C-alpha cells in the first residue's frame, strides 16, 4: 500500500506535468491503416465548440509556464520527437557542449501523464562495415508496430525499435547521412542527403525496396494521408511523391526548407534560412501564404492542433504559435536553447531543447 509520504512525493514530482483541467487524450490512430493520418501529431482535435481564447489570455498562460516550466532532464542534444498518445519518444544526438562532446545517442521513452522516463534504447556507437562511428539520432516516427529512427552520421542508418521493450529489432544501412524517417500506410521512408536520394523500406524486414532521386539534399519528409512530401534543403523546393516514390510535383518555397507538417487542407513548410513558413494548398499544390517567424528565428519542428500551428525556432530559442486561419502569430515563449522537433499528444505539446538537455511540455489550453 502506498504511504502518505510516497503519495506526496509522487504528486510533487508530477505537479508540473498535469493539466489544470483533466483531459483524456483521444485513442492513438491505427498506424499503417490506409485512410488514417499516420503520424500521431498530425491528428487534430477538430474544431472546438468553445469560444477562442484571447491573445491576452494565451499570453497569461505562457507567462505562467515560464514561471514554472514543465521540463524533464534527458540525454544530450535532444532532437526529434513523436508520440503514440500515451508516451513520447525522444531521439537525441548524444553529445553537445554540456556533455563535453562525448556521449551515446539514445531514444528515450516518457509517459505523457506525468513526464516520467520509463525506458530507453542506446543506438551508438555502432560497428559498421567501414569501422566504428558515432551515431547521431535525427528524425523519428512511430508506425507499423515500431519506432523508426534516422541516424545521420557515418554510413547512415534507419533503426527499428520495439516501442514496448525499447529493444532494437533491425538496423538498415542507407549509405549516407539520413536526416529523417517517416511512414505511410505501406512503407517506411528515409532521406539520404549525401546521395540526394529518398529510400523506401519494407516495414517488416527493414530492407530497402525502392529509391527516388531528389536533387538538393533531401532533408525531411512527411505523409499527408495520401502523398509523401520531401523538403530539399539546397534547392528551396518541396517535392510531392506518390506512395510508390514517383515525383508528381516540385514546388518552390522559401530558403532552406526542412521540417514539414500538414492538416486536411494545407502543408506547412518551415524555411530554416528564410525565417518563414510556406503554406501550400493540398488541393492545388500552390503556395497560398508565407508567414514570417521573425528575422534570425530559424524555424524547425512544427505541430498542428485545432486552429494553431506551433513552431520551434532554434535561432532565437522561441516557441511561436500561429493562428492558421489568419496567419498571425498569437503567442510566443522563450525556451532553453535550440528547440528542434515538437509533437502533440492530445493534451500537450512536447519538445526537446538541444543545447539544454531537457524535454519540455506545454499544456494546450482548451477552448481554442
């Protein structure tokens, strides 16, 4: 039986992680089922029936979070993040100035309800065909019963991990720096920038089953429920692919596109050196808007919920929130240095801070 002291200690540990109003996250989607929006953080809650919060109310919420931030220590240089609605999975490069540039890349598993770390997988160093090299975990996705992690150093890999046991089930050498791994209904995809290639993997064996040339350092990918999208960092374009890897469309966007996300109507492209977000109409494949994220902001990861687009800005170390109906920034908050990826679990947004070695949680206020 839990003692009163134990209960108080548990409550104290979790105090910053529990929403003021108890909200039950929606059940996670059945990953790999055609017709579903595969990455969980692309699942939106739909249009709220409550009136929208005012800018003043949202800024008050941010001020309260800055006064008592909800954060948890994590491995060195946290990078990308994904969720199944009950847990968040954080990939890390494993080394930065705080670690003395020495460490091991990991994928860490945290409970959404209280932020407690409950598992991890160490993915480096690894003995590859050309000898030993350090791993640097980059993009991460969950689907087809596994976590899929892009390894961006050395020969490059896509690493499959069992999300229950956090054990590695396969490692596929891709042949070059692999920045992202994502899934559609039938396959696992990865970007191999050094080869200017996007590769398609079998989700059971992890074997490469197809590849598509993409000029200009393919960086990040995204599946919108029907098509795959790839951001080409050096050519300032995004490419639309069908699920077999055929390029359907190439669209000019801002400078140095990297992270992508979408809702039912639009694709959002973070332009790293352009300090902007390009908005593409999924019905017409046209850029219909460009939103400034502030000079020097260097937008990275993004996540959608209701009428909001949350953007991690690693250049000036801010999280910015845009109203997608107007394109206006409605809130911003300073965070520890270098926030990269972000995801939404149905209640809160989660992101790492690459040069602070922490994982942070921001409750999404109801009523927006």
